[in-house]
C-alpha cells in the first residue's frame, strides 16, 4: 500500500466483503499479551499470525530467524517471516454474531438511516436498542403496515393472531430488522417515487423533508454504496502498532484506549455466540445483542449514545471518532499543525528601556537559537579550526562564544508570538538584545497588540532563517512598522496606564501654584526654575519663544506651564493643534491642553499621518520614557481617604425609601399590578444610584488621586469610582432579572453579609461569561476564516460603475458610526460635486480625512462609494473596490489576503463582546434583544432571529383590526390594495394606527430576519442592513471595526 503520492481521495462505506478482503485474519479472543511470556496471545488483538511478526524476520516460536526465510510461513506457529513494520498496515476483523448499526449513520443529524427509511430518530433508537418491534412484512389482511412500530404487548398479540403460513406476518427488532428493511430498498424506484411526490406537494415543510431524503438517496445512487452497509456484520480491526501496548517500569502496561474498546466488543461478541449456541431464552439474547450494539457504538464514537465508557481513572476512553475530530484530532493537531525547530518560549517581563523595535532575549536561549550561526561564525573567524571544536567551545560557554553571539544577532530579527494569535499583530518581529536572566523582555507599548500583560504570560520566539524570511521580518513585520490596527486603522501602540498618567500629570495646570504668573527668558530658564523649586510643575507661567521663520527672527511671549514645556520637547510642533497662520499664536506650544489617553491616541494618529512610522516610533519611545519618569515623580497613589463619600448620600437614600414604601402601599391596596410595582421599584433605585453618583462627581476634587487616574484614562472609570465612594445600586441575578434589594453601601463603607452575598452572583457570572466567550469567539473566527480565505486582491481595477450607498448609522438617538468614518479610504463610484458647486472630487482619488470632511461639510447625507460587494472581478476583488489598507492607510496591494484580515478583525474583538441577552428593565418589554456574540453569529449565518420583526411588503398607511381572535395589521396602499399581517400578542407594535410605512419597514419590535429584507427590498438593502447591524453590536460595546471587513 504505497500512499506517498496520490492526487485525491474519496471516502465511502465499506461493504462486509471489502472489510474481509482487507483483513489478514479474524480476531477471536479478547486477550492482548501474555503477561508471563510477554508474547501476543494467539487469535488475540495482537496476534502475530494475523498481524505479522513482532521482530524482523523472526517467527513466534523462533524456528525461522534470518532474512533468508523471507515469506515463509512457520508450520508450528503459523507466523509469516517478514519485516515487523507490516504490523502497522495489516488489518484484522471481527465477525459479529449479530448485525449492529453504525452510530454515525443512525445518530448523526440528520439520521441517514432514518432519512432513507423515513423513520424518526426516536423510533429508530427504540428499534435498534431492543425496546420496540418494527413490522418487516405485514403479510396479507392483517391490518398492519410495513415499518409500523409495535411494543411488546402488541407484538405478542400479533404473533398469536397472525403466525402461520396464511398470513406471512413478520416483525423484528434490533439492527437485523433495520438491515432487512434497508436491503429491500430499490434506490432507483425510491428516487422516482420521491420526485413524483415532490411535484404534487405544495406544503413547504413537507417539500424540504422530501428534498432532504432525495439528497441522501441520490448520494447513495451516485456513489454506488448500498444502504444496508450502514449496518455492520463485520468490524475491521486497525493494525496493532497504531494502537500500541507498552510495558512500563513497574511491570504494568500502558495501552491505547482503542484496545479496551475492541476488547469489550470481542468479549460481548463471544458471549453472544455462546448464548446463541446454547439456545438461550430470547430475553437474554436480546440483552446481549443490545450490549454488543453499545460496545460497537463506543468503539466508533464513545459517549455519543448513553454514558461514555471510562477507563481506570474515570476518564472517557478515546474512540475512533475522537482520534479524528476537534482540535486534538488527527487533522488539526498533526496534519495542519507542526512543531518547529529554532524556537523557544519563556515568561515575559517588561523592558521599559528597550526601543520600539527591540526585545530582550535571554542569553542562554539566544545561544541555543542561533547555535548554527554561532558555530559558523566561530569557524569563519578562525576562532576554532572546525565545527566539532566550535561545538565544544559552545558547550563550555567560552567567552569568545558570547562575542560571536553578539556579532551574529546584529541585524537578525526574531519573531515573537503570544497565543492565542487572534489577529495578525499576534506575531511581530523585533531586533534581539541580549539580557541576563531567563525571561524575555517586551517593550511596554507592544502589549496592546499581543494583548499581553506581565502576570506570568509566556511568549514564543521563532527565528527566520532564510534571507527572504529575514527581509520580510525586517520590512513588514517589525513592531515599529505595525503601529496601526488592521481592524479599524487606529494606532494600536497608544501609551497606557503609567505613561498616560505621567503625560496627564505633566500637562495639567493648577491655579494658585507657587510661581504663578512669572515670565522667563526662554524654556531652559523655566525648567531651571522648576528644578530649583522656584515654580511648581503646574504653575501657569509665560515663556519667551524665539524662532526663525524664513529669514526673519520672530519672538513671542507664550503662556504655558513647566510640565507642558517638558512634554512638548519631544512632540513634533506641526500636528495642527495650533493655527500657525495666526500671528498671535504662531509660536505657541503644540500641546497646550490637558492630555488624556484619548488625546494621546489622536496625537499619535496625527503624527503617523504627517511624519510616518519611523518618526512616530521615536516619539512613542520618548513619550514612554517621559510618562514613566513623571508618573513616578507625581507620587499619585490610592488611599482609603481618596474615596470621598458625598454628604448628600443619606438624604438621597431616605427619599428613595420613602418613594418605595409609597409604591408598596399602592400595591397592597391593589391600585397597581405587581409588574408595575417592580418597574417603579427599579426606576426609583436606579435614579437614586444616579443621583448619588452625580453628587459624588460634583463633590470630587479634580486633583483627587483616584479621579485623576480615571479622568486621564490610565486606570479605572467613573463607574468604578461610583462603587468605591457612591453606592453599588441594583444587581441583576444570573438570569438577568434585577434582584429587588439594592446594595446601599459602597466599598469604602463596606458591605454587610446580605449585600456581599447578593453581589457575589455578579462576580461569578462575570467569570463564567469570560470563559464561554473566549471559546465562542475563537470558533466564530475559525468559521469566518473558512468562508473568506479565498478573498484576495487579484486586480487593480475592475472598472465597475456600481457601489453601495453609505450614510451615518444610528440606533435610536445614538450615533453608531459617522458618515466621515465610512468614507475615508474609499473610492467614489462617480465624480462628486458639492451641492453648491464649490468643489469636485474625482472618482479616481482615494478619499482621505480632508476629502471626507469636505463631503460631510457640504451637507450631503448619502454618498455612493465602491465596495467589495459590487466588485466585478471573477475571483477575488480589485484594489479600487477595497480602497485603502487599514494597516498603513495606502491603497491595498495586489495579493493581499483581505479575507483573512477581515475574519480576524471581526473575530478578535469577539472576546470583548458580552454574551448576555439584554433585558430592557424587567418585564416591561416582552422581547429580548439578543446582543453581543450570539447576535453577530445570527447575522453572519442569516439565521432566523428569535421573535423576528414582521415587515411589510407594500407601502401605505397602517390600521389594526381583530380577526378571529388575532390582532392583524392591515396596510392600505395609495392605489387601494391591502395587505394583512397577523401580529401575535406579545409582539409590541412599532407603528401606530394611521402611520405611513415604506416597503420593508418593521411593523413590530425585534430584529428583522435578513431573508425577509432580501425578498422585499433586494440584495443591496440586505447588505446595508447586515453591515449596520453588525456595526451596532460592536460599536455599542466600544469596539471599532471598519465596514470593509464586514463587507468582505
């Protein structure tokens, strides 16, 4: 069996004859290896007669040894003299005493056996596992029908009544009965019958069922497989060396799980043979047959039916299916994933002293990784005469070796990767710097891209070997060149935490500080004054600035603070924050405002657009150093007294209590219903919580440590401050309903026991959600990549005139995505002229920020742009329809795999999306809006949403009527035609009587089913709907993704 070269493979069912033909002998005993002689038992699962000798060219009894007896079969022990590796390819078989069904074909969804016989899986299970009888031959005038299911009592009555040769009545149970039914099937006749039935049926559900059955029948006809082969008479036994059994030191054996499963099958099969030979009572035989069926099920797919068989340590045994499926299966683990040389992994620690494109590599690890290069270098430089001597030097860690290593790693980048690699920034290249110790050092600004933190995360290092690989790493993958996120084109290397805090601290100004109002000769003098303690870092001062503009020296006195002078030293002074054409401000410092995380992001964004990546990488390093230095100097810290409780809290709580008791009084007197009481209760306490937090915000000093941390965006948020110093408020239980017991305390006051218990629910739910989310979003990414990996930029311009309309997306009153964002980096379908004719933009110009701003300013609300949805290339898409690559803002190049980038960009933030279903305030609204990940999946798979909205197919005015106890919405068009839609109770109408609706408008609340829009409004509208809906989910969770990815 030479499998080294083959073009393709086809999988089919194996017939019993085929299985016997593969086999070299029948396995008759459940024994494996004789524990005394250590030799395989005869006719057992490792038998040498069947599977071949254990030692090369040697039979079992030792009569024939040596290659010269090749091919001889020993008369004494019956073993063929050949190579032992035949034990990897020779199969055996087990002859079953009773047929059993193959679990894949009966238990899969849809059940193939069930489809061909037109039986429901439930009935099939009853028959196969010996609880019901099925009629095989109803005979003549017995009143029974073929394939009718009978229980014990009905069967015994039928047998007493209709046995005998006049009636020919036959019924059976188990796989034998099913096999007989399958054998009788004439596939051609069945296919014709189904086609004829299809033509006469009009019911939708029934048609779908018939089509599915026809699919299976056709598949059988074309492949030449027979239906009865889905029931097994013979089971193949895979070669023994693929399911090995090895002796451990203690004399015990470690064995593959398959051996256990095969042993079960053989033992039960032998016991059944014995019982049949002894003519045992029917009941006992039936029980044994059922057990045999279960043993075979477990062998093929353990745990699919009933409880999984477990081994000695209560671990489910790994069946044949488990060997293939899933992440640990044969395909994904061994065929698609490989281990590689020249790689290592270690814990990461922070390296604030590194530059943007450097990483610290532990010396020992670097030596091991670069060993071949070091050996080569040692020999080339003449330090050692040959490779063998060089190896000895390396083993001894000679001093010369380290010099050589330093030399070798110059300009040889390494790749760092942190699992899980959710998007392409999960692998980046760095220039290695040797460090002591055993931990990899990572630049703090690279953490965001890898999603790494320093609480014990590990990273893997890989070494690009060939020159091409090194070039690629240097030019495309260096961390300093990947400053933008491919998902939305924003900078990914925005300083965080300490760096933000330091920048914030430098740029705040404080009234009444020491030295306020002083004027200095130049920046240097001001800094000197700060260092000597004459002014503080936040004091408002004035500084004389002199610059040469052209040939003229210009001098101005500009207002600033010492901190801002320091901050501006490293920031390019042409980012557009200051109007340099205004003579009063032409010498002002670029950054003259308080810098929070958001502003830092904008500064870096502008710097990238104006100065490119090289300068930005340097600026980032400077901001990093400055941020760390001054956040340390600031001495900002958190103490209990920083959480200042607002004095108004007590009266707000008292007022809320009063309001609640009033509601309860109304409820006890029967003025309001329970649901109204509940709703008012929730509203009262939510308002109280908000009042406390607004009092808290008013009360907090803006130089309060905790407030500064949250305000700068370094750590924490107002919501967290509210819990520290305000009140925790109402908490939802695990199912999302609000618990009617507000937590009045905050963490500074401390919770009492009851409050503590209530809040533990939220914490647990948070943890459980996170675990579930990660797996789901990984699976979503995998499916998206699967669909979109073919989408590649194949051409420069397909020349299409078509495009899609873009407009701003809103959710209620909330703006989800601006028109400006949807225009940048696109091409127009036709030249754009402003409504007032003041300017035109060519359709051959890639829109940048300025163009988009001009279009929006001109007052246009909808613009048609080119999109991959309307690209006319046969396979792949063209560069113009895609527009700019988000990773660098330039037009995308040919050959870029935009499909995979899109899939990663949508999947990667998936983990941040919440899993939960949102309850809109208790029971007040009847339907849940599925949000987060499940909603995204629902949209991409165009599933039917739960409680889908009803949409109208015509335009006109609405009225509601009761017809046959159901509410109906009736729409009257302008020409008098009417359409009726049933609106079940529980659906909340979105329109009022007398409203005017357009084609495709939703009449009720809830998500619209995409196929409905397709039917009513056509393809473009569906595309727009899906894009805007997916955007709503991500944006409301604060995640930005570019439309392009969703379009792909």
